[in-house]
């Protein structure tokens, strides 16, 4: 052993090289922990090391090359390592685990494949992760990611698209939850991070969603119903939009409607096509709904004869084998808003396909349908303890609700005021049935 000294004339600089292989010179300085020394190779390389025992095995940890590391810095590092070893931490094991720890981009691919594949929102989720999060911090080790790293990504996104930034935050938080579950990190650095914590210059609470409350008034309902099939909308697109208004179901669920989902007057939307729940949903088809289905089939048959293509089974088939999409419905309404009589209502603007669903739900309340029945009618599921103990389907009550709404809708289309007539509300409909 010898006391190591730094500098051009120190023992390190003057240390003799071995003829071959490597040799070690251990430091006997009072500030040096036991096992700290210098490794010298025949090629002239010199590096500081710490030799120690862990679980009965001799191990050697390389601290760093000299002169990149000064002697003083290497001694300080060796002391820190010795304290860790005394506390039962093996620095070489920590290095091995660090080397095996995935980059965020690798973990994200694994998480997307396991938790996003097959979802109706898969494309959007992958976009938020692959296009927004990973370009900024994808090459970082998972354990290196700090709350601030993600906040910067969110704030940059919020400058132009606040709602999309909120979605990036949601899925980034879920991804880091996955990293926590897999024991790559002890805790999620994004836990408790709320959208209100994000700041953008000149905007207060920029990620806060504005709750859309747009419904069609009677004039808009009448104009839409009368003009949808006679304007430049594709007829199947027009019929799909009408089905949304008649049934109150989500535009994406309506657009994917298939013949094999219909049995008599009941349409069953399978769980696989319902993005917000894992259960199937049944919908009663009123006379107006059945006529839409019949008209759609006739239109498909007419187009099939012209194209000589077999029918795929989609009620609203945009192309052979493909149903019209929710995005296509939105684009069509936007293009034909003048012909459809859509008004610009502040702060929401013109109506969208989803507003047809909200209009139907609002109409159910006007028909005096019980709120719980109205919610089940449009496909919202029961919550809390009720969902556990109440398994009744309320088919009869929901059927009455759809029939009451159809009566009200047809009066609006006919130019009548449904609130001044006897029909069009569930109480009168049930009285008539009785």
C-alpha cells in the first residue's frame, strides 16, 4: 500500500506500468476507505476502484478514469459507496439494475400493446404517447423522469391544443402508474398532478374542459330532419345521423350498426363496440328507427347492384366492407351545415353529431322520463352500489321512453309544439297504453 498523490509529480502520474495485464495500488491515506485504490494497465490506463466484500463475495467497483476523476473526488465517491455497502446496498447490483432498466420509449411500447390495443380510442392514445410524450423524453431512463419533465411537455402542448394536452397528461400518468406497478420506480412522479397545475401564459386553468351543452332547437331539428336526405349528404350518412337523433346512441356506435345485431325490434350493441363500458347495451327500435334501417338496406342494395359488390352487413356501409365513421359524420355535418339549418350558438358554435345524442337525452326529460330511465336509455351505466345490486334491465320503461321521444320528435318535425299537445310525453303514453 502507498499514499496516492495527485498532480504531475504525484505517485499516480509516476506509477510504474505492469509488463502485462494490470496491477493495483491501494491508498493508505487517512481519508481513503478500505479497498480504495488505483488500477493500472499495461497499456497505460489508470482508474480509481473500490474493492469490497458483499454477501461473502469479493467485488470490485470502478469509480472512474484518472485524470478525468481527481484523487479527491474519487476518495469522496469511494466513501459514499462504502457507506452504501455498510447499509446493505451493493453498488454493482445497482449498476446492473440500472443497465437493465428500460427507456421510457421501450416501456411505452409495452404498455400500449397491453393496455391500448383493441380499444376504440387506441389510435388516439398511441398518438398522444408516440407523437407528444416520447419525442421529448422517450430516450430517458424511466427512473430519471421527474415531474417537471412531463409538465414541460404538457405546457408546450397546451399552448396550441389545451384539450389534447389534458389527454397527454392522463395517459402519461397511466404509463407511469404501469412503471410503478412493474417496480421500475418506487412511486409515480405524476401522482396527484392535476390539470389545474399546468400553466400557460395568458390562460387561466388552460386544460379545464368546457362542458359542452349544445342542443338543437326545434327549428334546427325540423331543418335537419327534412333536408338531411335531400341535400348533398351521402344518403347513408344522412340516415346514420337520423338514427343518432332517434335512438340517442353514440355516433360511433350507430355508424357501426350491423344487421346481425338486430333481432326483431331490439338492437344489441356488443360490448366490444362500446368504448366507455365493458357491457352490451340493448336499444328498442321504434317505427322511425325501423324505417331508417329499411331505407338504409334499400340504399345499400341499390349501390350494390351498381357496384356488383356483396354486402358486408353494415347498416350504414360507406364503402364495400366498411361502415361510415364517426369522423366522416362530423365532416359531413360541417360541410352541409347551411343546408341542414345549423345555427351558430355561442359559445359552442354549430351542432355536431354528438349534439344529436344530447338533444335526444334533453328531449327525454321534456317527455317526463325519469332521469334514471333516461340515462339507461342512452346507454349510460348504473353506478356505485346500485350497479352491484340492481340488475333489472328496465326494458319496458326504456321502450316507453323511446316511443315518447319519437312522438315528440315527429311533432317537432311536423311544425307542432309538443309541449302544448297531449302526445309526446311518457305519462300520456303510459296512460294511453293502460
